C-alpha cells in the first residue's frame, strides 16, 4: 500500500471529515476491518487565509511547501491538501515539492465530465469562486462554470468563513444557499453544482436538490486518494 500524507487544518472541520471518510472508503474498497496508515500534518488556517486575502501567492507557496516538506521527510508516496482554496497556487506548489499532489479541482472536474455536465455552478470562498483555477481546469474538460452575483458571493463567503469553518450550521443560512443555487439554475440552466469548499457538504447535499447533480469535492477527492493508497 502506498503511504499518503494529508495537509489538514484548512479548516479543522473538513480535516475531520477527510479523516473519517478516508477510513470509511478504505474499509469499503478493501472489504476489510483494517484501518489505513496515513499522516496528517495540521497547519495554521489563519496563515493560509492571510496570504490568500493579501493575494500573496509567493508567500502562500512558500508556507505550504514547507509544510509539505514535513510529510516528504516522513517518506510518503503522495500528498493532498484538505481544502479547495489553496489550489489557487496548485501548479506553482507542485513544482516546489518532490512528491505528487492530488488536485481536488482536477478530480472534481473529471467526475463532472464523466457525468456529461456541460454547465455547472460553483460555490466556495470568494477566492475559489473568482480566481479562475476551477474555471481553467473545467475548460480543459469542456465544462463551463458559472458563479453567483457579487452580493451572493459575498454572502456565501461570509457564511463559509464565519459559520461553516466552525461547524455552526444555521437553517437560515442553508435556505439562503439553496435559494442562490436555484437562482443559478434559473439564470444559467446549470445541471450540476460543485461544492467547492470542503465545509459546504456540512450544510448542502444531494437531498436538497432534485434536478441538479451535486459534486461533493471532498468525497470525490477522498475516493481518488484511497484508490491511490491501495493501488499496486
């Protein structure tokens, strides 16, 4: 089995989800009662958010590369980041480290393509929705991504940073997010929606929508990670 290292803490709640889902998926795919052997390097989320807010990509790359070096030194075969937002600098970061990194963006777009979803919505932090890294990868797969209005994005970002990151789940917030997605569907006829924030599945899921395919980026990422772990 390949040795895997996860950069977590961005945020803490999603890291817990990754831990639990990796174990569950491992048991499912191996049909055993064994537990996977992997590493989690939890980092300071506030540092990541500070660099992102300041649009300081070089400092973000330097910060994350140092953390990945820690799991490199533990002789892992590959790694991943338990968050969408740091993928802003995924390509630059990949060039600074010596292990393969599994991109949550690439894996999510692959699934969207396999489901033949041509126009899909995207929710996440402001950076995730507007910096273009999801759009650029999706375009390579023949997929068009649409995002909410500025006011709607401000709302999503605020609730994500100030509620979801702390596992504060409010019904009012859920209702508003569902309304934003329905607005995207009405304006752009989206057939799918990327939950491009690893805490978003805490408040939104497939049961909330009838005619929109929900792409849970965390679940998709975990599936790829575990399949790589158990591959020969």
